[in-house]
C-alpha cells in the first residue's frame, strides 16, 4: 500500500464528477426543473472541474500516460503555480464547488462524487503528494558533428617511434604524440600510384 | 478478413445475442409501460419518462445478472474442461471473460444514466402535479389520499406540496438505495480504469468489492413499490377508458366511476440476480477451499534482474502448456490474487512461476523470499486457468513469436516440446521450431536466456542442431550495443546473451521472415503462435497479419497459416 498515489484516483474521480455535474445540470436546465438555475451553475462548475482535472499529473516513479491533447491545459495549469500543485487547495476547491449543486436533486449525484474526490485529494495532500506536470520528452537529436573537434593530431603514415623522438626530448613519452597542428613528415612520402 | 471471421464468429455471435436480448427486453418493457392500461393514470402524470425508466430498469436487471458470471473463473474452467469435445473456436470466448465483463459494465453505466435521467423527470413531474392547483386529472390523481380507508388509493409518492424532492429521495427506500448504489458504481468504475488498475492495483481490487453494496442495494431498491399501477379490481370497476374523462365526478356517489386504486408491484431484481449471486458465492468458497490446500515450495531461485522463480508442488494439480495460475500470499495481502503464467512443462513433477517486480505486491513477494528466513512464506495457488496451447504439437513447423513478458508461456511450450522430443512422443509432429523473441532489453528475461542456452546444448548433444531456430530482437538498443556487436562479430556466441544465435536489433521484418519460412517449408502446415506483452507494445502486430494474408495468396507456395493465439494472462 506504500506506493499508492491517491491523487491519481482522486483525479479520475474528480473528472468523472465533473462530467456527472454537467450531465445533471443539462437535465435540470433543459427540463426547466424547479430551481433549475442550480443546474446552470452545475454545468459551469462541472466544466471548470473537468478543465482543472483533465491534465493528468506525472507519477512519482516511472512514465505516465498522458490524456489525449492534455498538453495545452497542462501549460495553463503550470501558470497557476501553487494553486494547481497543491492538493489541499484542490480538496477545498472541490468541496466549495460541490455545495451549491447539492440543493438540486438532479445534481446531487455530482455533489456527492465531487465531495468524495475532495476527500481523496485531502488524503493525498496529507501524504505530501503534489501535482507535477508531465513534461514532454526532449526529442533526441542525432549529434551530428559533436565529436569532431580538431583534426587528428597524428595522422598516418607515421614513422616508427624512434624517429619521432626529437633529439633533446629523451624523457618525453615514448608513445610520442607530437603537438597538434600541421606537421612535416620526417620521412618523405611519395605517391607510388602509377 | 476470412481469417478473422473463422476465428471470431462465435464471439461475434455471443455479442449479437447479448445485445439483441438487451434491445428486446428494453423494447418489451417500454411498450408495456407505454401502452398498458394499468399504467394509464400513471402515465397521465409522468408521460413517457415512466416507460424509459422501467425499460432501462429491466435491462439493468438483465445486465446485473450477467456481470457476475464472467468473473467466476473456476466455473469457466469447469465449462472449458467439460466441453473439451467442442472445438477450440467455441471455447475461445471463455478466455475473453474479462472483456465481456467490462462490456457489460459499460452497458450498466449507460443504462444507469438513462434510468436516473428518466426518474429525475418522473420526480419532477410528480412534484409539479402535487403542487398543481389547476384541477387537472394529474392534480386530482396526485391528491388521492395516502391515509384514507382506501389505503391503497395513492399514486403520487410525494405526500404533500411542501415536500422537497431531496427529502423524498432520501427518505424513500428506492431513492436512498438508488443514490447509494450509483455512488458505489461510480467508485468502482473510476478505480477500474486501466491507468489505476495497472499502476495501483490495490486501489482497484479493494474498491471493486463495493459490488457487494451494489448487489444488496439493487435487491432492496424495488421494495418500496413506488411505481404504481391500477389494481385489477379497480380496473374492473372503473376502467380508465371509461372513467378518465369524467374525473371531476369521481367524488360524486351517483357516478358509475370510483376513485382508482393503485398498487406497487413486488421487487423483481432479486429474481434476476439470485442465481448468479449463488454461483459467485460458490466460486469464492471454492477459491477459498482451493487456497487452503497445501502448496509445498520445492525450490526458490533468484535470477538476475530480480526475477524470482518458485517451484512448487500441490496435490492433485495438473497443468497443460500455456496455462496460468493465480497466486496469493497471505502474509503480504490477505485478499489479493495475482495471475502468473506457468513456466514449467507438464512433464515435470513440479510447477513453476517466474515473478518479476511489477508493483507493490510482487516487490514484497520477492523481498520476502530474498530474506531467506525460515519458515518460507505460505503460498496459495488457484488454477490452472486458460486455454491450453496444445495445438502447437500437431504441426510440423511451429512459429512462436513472443514479445516482452509474453515470452513466458513459451518457456512452458519449449520445455514441453523438448521433453516430448526426448521421450520420442509420437504425438509430437513438430519437426522444426522458429522462435522469435522480441523485447526491449534482455535484463529481466535472463532466466529465459538460460533456458534457451540449455536447450541449445541439449540439441547439440543429440545431434539435432536444426530443430530449434530462434531469433532474438532487441528493440531498446543504442549505438554502444551495436558497436560492441559489430566488434565481436567473429565470436561464436553472442556477447549479450551468450547464445549461439546472434542478437538482432530493432523489429523483425516480417515479410522476409515469412517468405523465408514459407520457401523453406513449401508443403508444411505452420502453427504461428503469438503472445503479446500487455500495454504499449514494442511492436505492432498489425503489419504481421497483413503479411499473413499475402502468404495465403498464390505465389508464396502452399504454406498454410492458421493464426491462433495461445491465450494466457
């Protein structure tokens, strides 16, 4: 049970509650039920909840599957800063949004579901969970030319090691890497292609 | 297309019958409540919303009956075993039980929505006609007494004009149970979405037990008799066709019409769901009984990359290739059962599973065994389940394709083929096996590597080098790995796996593979089996089956391919 991220389930529950609020609100408004203006409120609240909950947060470990097209809403949520990151705020917001819808039978189901989502978010907040946006993975570009820095410093044909040692540099490394830059071959090279 | 029809016609037939029955029940109930004279007066207040609510209720009863049956896995195994005389195609839908369960669940959600919306209209209309003072038939009907000496006179469940709908809902049995079971349904659905199920299985598993509340609530839901129709006696005395128009004169003692009397009907839900509930209760008792049976762990092997192999014995346990078992470890979690494919062959005197870390439960299991503390944790096993992949032994050339974790049934199949081969089992017609193993990286499947290694060696010893041909494809490669492979080209064994066969990188080119095999075996019957990894797959099966169609066309020799899938979880 240690690895359960309650916020993920709260997110699903809240999204479902938003949709149920919208549905109940539409029924009440379209049917012009008694006190149908609560229904209109429920539609607005439901849409707000859906927009807020649509971008899925990233999981603590491993990769997270994004919802289709959530990039744009993620960008908006990132702007809200702590308001979207903090789950205490979300719990309180959902609780507050759900109350007016509780006065109408058509939307009471949405209210109860949203309250449950709020409770689960509270649990998530108590456990220290936070909403982190899913960052798009940077596209790996092939590193063309990344390793080409300098032209080779000791191109073949190379003379044998002894000839490479300059007189007066007895204690230089025998492997003899002469300093870079264009060099004159100590042994004349002729092109023998006929 | 022809292949698809041959393989799936029975599943499609079942779906058509299921959906057809839904439509039939819906229409039948709808017409009953829309046209029956018994509900003439009820319709006067409620309109068509009554019929919509009742029709969706009947379909809800039907689907709630069906939803428990596909999860009775022991019952399904029993059916599968008893009907072994039936062809494979007829028994295949038994493997898709969970898909059917989800489909029925979606239908329940849809019907619940219809039912609730219809009843919202019903309640609203009852409320309005109770408050109406226009003297219409609807208001007269609504004002029929609840308390008079004719106790059954009332039609409108709303007692007084001041009662709010919320009050009526939460004080009537139907309303209260309705809200409760809908909440239970919503919680079950939100915790059962694939994302939650895959990553936080316990949330799904424990929340799904809310179905008990759903079933109990459903049975109680109709007890109040809130949907009322005219009594038979009242219809004989004052039939609505004769009396409805003269409703102002009902109070008049000289008038031939009396006030109509109404009655609710008995709850019907229990009739539908009693049998499946008993079946499911029996299933849980059976699972409990089987779990009490002693499982002896004969060997515990820790493979590299944290893969645990458990070899076990259980009295009366007999398995076939390609099956799976459910495993429970009470010291980790009392209620959770997790499926694992059996990796041992039936010829061995033990059965084994390979467990890889994939979540909370598996991690705890591996840790429990890693600690090597005696006594070993107790294991309970239920099974085996699943369709047997026994067809593989009847074909001369077998093409086995496993991706990712889907390779585990092939451990069982390969070992079994090997045993049958050794014992010169004449029922084994297989002459050649082509095994394709596709995975991101071999780390977690190093144990399977060892199996292939030992099979390779045994083939050599018996001089049958060409029997098992396998190709390993790594899709999670980078330039380092390829560089190493290129450098070590000359080595006899592959540097990554240690096997004689060199590893290939990327996805297989199925066109080439199929045509090579088809050319090599022009007159043989091929058995292609494919077990695919759950979740986002590392390879796309679709192009492979397209190629199959091409192979069946003239020009590719007469190799026949029957696309069968060894099923297992």
